[in-house]
């Protein structure tokens, strides 16, 4: 009876050794998880209830930081608006363009592997370097983009010097790095059984019908993955906004993203406690949005039925 309740006692020496070896192998991962993930999360949560300026020990203030967020911080509204605007515009545009690009790269053509590599390479460029290049391209007077627009006799926007065009400029800049999600879409496309597409073609389906009724449903899991990753990444956009507008979000706080607001309070004003509260709020918002996406996935993500169930 005792051995039945304690299965460890019934283990052979070989199984115990295998179990110990398994724990030893995952020990580095467990230590890194505790030190670099769990500990910062717990510390951030604690500091969000304190007044902490780095040079002095944290002082417990309760919900004061959260009250400041919702009632006394004038920069919260523009930072939230900018982040939501950027997310709502960049995520669908990035998904659609990367999917279309993957469809093109999935065609059989000579040298297609070279094109796949070329379209992926921009995602390897460091964000700071890419942003600096785009600031030159989008320069209001002599930039290549505006010169091209003026060649058609159209008025050229000031882009990053105009608060009405700075966020669209950031969205266009984000398309530079869609190579990674394009490859993910491409992997999903190549996993679709060609027999289904051939059968649909025999039945008289055209290209649009095959895309809508076969390709997209079978690709819905990949779309869900890219959607979630893009939403999380768009809420955390930081480098491009800082390089373009600094910590003040120039022009007129139009590039003040929520992550920039967190950074500004933490490393410019040294309000680590308040920045921690902002980080906790961002975590909660991203988690809720992600859960809503997964909840909605029941309506549009295709799932094969298990015939044995």
C-alpha cells in the first residue's frame, strides 16, 4: 500500500538515474528562468507599489503610482493613443503584405531561393541602423521618398517633422522587417497538401477560390501565431520611436509610445516605482488582448476533427 502511494520507491535505479539526469540537464534553464524572468517580474510588481528613485531604498506607497497613471499623468493619453494607433495600423498591414509576399515566394520559379533570402535579409539589420536610414529617406526636403512623390506633382508630407504623418511613417518603417513573418507564412504554405489544391483545381476552382476556401483556412493557425506575435511586438515598439523622436516623443509627443514613456520615467526622471507600475499595466493590457485573440480564434481558426474521437 505504501509503495502504491509512493511510486518513487518502486522506481528502478535506472529510472531514478534518468530522472536525476533530466533534472540536471534542465537545471541551467530553470536557473535562468528564475533569475532572468521570474525574479524581475516579482520585483517589478513589488516596486510598482513603491516610490523608488534608485539612489534611495524603495518606500511603500500602495496604489499611489496607479492613481497617478489614471488621474494625474498628462502623458498617458498620448502614449496610449500612439501605441494603439500604431498597433491597429501596423499589425493588419504587416500581416497582409507578408502573406501576399509569401504567396509569391511560394511559386515555383528559377532562383526562388535567392529571392527568399533577399526578402528575409532586411529583418537582420539592427533596428537603430535601419531607423537612421529611414530618417534620411523620409527627410522632408531632400529625402528620396519625397523626391519620388514630387515627381508625380503631388504634395510631399513632412513625415517625422509633422505630428500627423510621424506615426504613418513609423508604420511604413515597420514593414522593413516583415521578412521573418513572411518565412513563417511560407513554411505554413508549404505544409498545405498539394493534393487538396489539385483536387479543387480539377473541380473547377480558380485561384481566388482556392485561396479563400483551402489556403486561408489551412493557414489560419499560422495567421493566429503571427497575429499574436505582431500585436505583442507592436505594443512594445521602442527603438524606432526613440531614434525618431527621442524620449520627448517629438514632434508634439506624436511618437511617444508607451514603452518610451516607461523608459523616460525610469531612466530620465528615475521614477523606477512609477515606471514599474506602467510596466505592470502594459503587461496586463497585452495579456488581456492576447487572451481575447485566442478566444476569438474559435470562430475563425480551422481545426481538423479527430475521426477517432
